[in-house]
C-alpha cells in the first residue's frame, strides 16, 4: 500500500479527510482495519513517516517492522529526508517505506536486513532507497521508485523513465542477490505502468525470470512464487465529499 502520508505531495495530501493534524493518524487507523480484514502475512507500505509506525505493528498484531528512510544530499553527506505533515510538531519524522511481518527479524539484524540507496537518481533532494527483510519463508523487499510523469508528452518523461528503469533493475538485482537461493517477494510502488510501452519494457527487464502482477497502475509484486488472483480494492469511503485516503488503491496477492 502507498499511503501518501509524507505531507510533501500536495496532490494527494490535500485531498485527505480531516484537519491537517488528523490526516496521518486517520489513514493509519483505516489501514489497520483493512489489514485486519485481509489478514496478510507481510505488509509493505510506501510514502509513510517513521512516526506513523509508532505502535502500529502492535495494533495490527505483528511483531516485526523495518523502516527505510528516503535520503537527501550528495553521496557521502546524505541524511534522512523529513516528512512535512502540517499540524504535526515533529512533521511525522523521517519519510520512507516500511515492511511489516508477523514474526520479528532474526538476529543479528544486520544479516537479515538490507537498506541501500539506489545509484540512479534524478537529484539529491529526494534520494530513493530500497529495503529488504529476510524471513524464514521468503525475503521481502520494497521501494518507492522515482515518479514518472503521467503524460508521455511531458518534457521529462523519457528522462524519468530511464532513471526509474535503472532504479528498478538495480532494485531487483540487489534483492535477488540478498535473497540468495531462497524465495523472493518484491512489492512496492515501482512508478512504472504496464500499459505504457517504454515503462512495460522496464518492468519486463527488472522482473526477468519472475512473475509480475500489478494493480493496473504503479504498484507491483514480482516473485518466483506461484500467484493467486491479485486483488485491487478501493479504500473505504471517507466521511467527507471530494476526499480520498490516498491516490493508490489497496493491492494484495496470494503467493504459494
């Protein structure tokens, strides 16, 4: 799931219901309810703040979580990028992605957790990263890759596709290497769409040798495991007109 909780993306943050200081907490409660309904083994979340995770795994009955902060700054001088949630004194903490599992991570954590900035980047103001958790049943990895403009005639479209394609390819290769001979699940907001030829080519390359399923938009799951029918659900209705919880649907799959 992508919760658009950073407060840095006005196009979706400003459409959330409630006062600015309430919005992040409200969608976390809705997310907890949806997780209880779906009953997943693992959850990946993109566009979340570190502060949103406080107490969240206990709320959903999970025992493990890993947060991977988006960075800013030149290589060698990078620091976590802060969220910008209006009305929140801490602004929400660091901005990034998370993986939550029902079991805690094995120790030593450094052997079962991977976090890495991707080489290809558009700029130093928002350095995209990947993260993985190696569990007994599979290695799970997530990332939110660089955003590609919606219109193919956008002046930055080709450059954006190239950068995101390079990120996706490195993401999958690093994930495969970390997983070793064990099963691998890649899930996240890859910011590439199957119905756009250049973006489809990029998805084919970064999922080579694996099966890919998408939500019809930018979220994808890539794995060597057998897929059941993927599900794309709308979020529950909000209590306010012309508002949405996030600009991405709920997307989940059964893997065997």
